[in-house]
């Protein structure tokens, strides 16, 4: 905004705009409480350490909180020390988002690679993650607390208001036995399969992506998948992809064609 000032030779002086509140740089956290306007919420543990010691918040600063149920809220810090931070909920910024009905069924990989899959699945917007144990998996267990922490931190970073659900790992056979009629797309390297883009375009949501481990599915697993009435073989290009690369590529492609990137 501009206004006239006799001391300004040009006759115009810039008036500083009121800064946005909360600022875009405000820390963003998921919390367990159900949030509402006027609520006083106490943050402790690692989150309090992050706010007070890393972000150095002080009374009056803005914090953005999400609860995975009502949505995203602006809060004002009322008290802060290294062990506890108390905030007052001021207003709702966004309701909980509607997430595209996509499930990622990903075979367990080596820990750093599966951590990457969890992080990118969250950023790309999947609704649910189903870890799968196959014969060629190098791991047969998943630290669920660590997995939830990874997706929560990824959701905070990418400004999601809804956390993806993470199921306990199951064997491939158990998953197939309990599968419903949701389209189950899987990359089939051994036979001619339609390009993924064409298959995604022809099949309305909901959908699931089944991604194999290092070394891929073995012959018996591939035949069991193909025999399931909901299975849809797809091709993910002419090159052999690592498990984490295939997962990321397939999720991004589905989101662009049938998800919320359209």
C-alpha cells in the first residue's frame, strides 16, 4: 500500500504489509488430541524438544497443528520451556483432506529403501500402505513405531492433513486370500502387459499397487497373483526398476491419471 508523506520527495512512501499469521515458516506437527478452537494443548517429549530447542519458539509464536481427524489448526504458544510447550488453538485453517483411494502394497525392502518408500508414499498422497512379505524379501518384519514416525514426519513436511494408514506386514498369500474386488495393479516383468498409463486410465478408483521385492516375485508368486480375479498386470517401462523406484513411479503415474493431480 502507498501513502503520501511530505518528507518523501517522490510523494509516495511504501507502507509495510501486515505479515501473515501464522507465518508459512511456522512449525507443523501432528498431535494425538482432537483439536478445537480455544483448546489449550500441552506438547511434551520429542515434539517439545523440537519446538523449544530446535525451532526456539517463544510465547506469542505461531504453530500449526494437525490431528488426522478434524484437520489443520493455527495455534499460539502461551508457554515454552525445554520439556513442555503449551499452545492455544486459535482457528481452523483447513479441514482434513479427502485422500485418493489408493493403497500401496509394497514388499519389504532393506530398511533405508523401505523407509524411502514410506516417505514418498506419504508425500505422493496414498491412503493406505500394506507391507507385504514375499519369498525373496530380505526382511520379514517392520518396526511399526518407526514406520509411523516416518510417515508422520513426511506428512508434516509436505503439509498433508491426513496420515496414511499403515497395516501390519502380511505374507503375499495371506494378502491375496483376503483381497476384495479392488483393482490390484502389479508390474509383471515376464510377459507382455499393457502400459501402466493405459491400465490406470481404463480402471476407475479405488485401486492398489503391488510392488515386488529385490529380485522381483518368483514364478509361483507371479502365477498366484495373475490367477486372482482382481489382479491387473501392468508395464512400468522398458527398464528394470528397483523396488523403491517402481513404487514411486507407479504412485506418481496413478496420481496424475486417476488421483488428485488431475
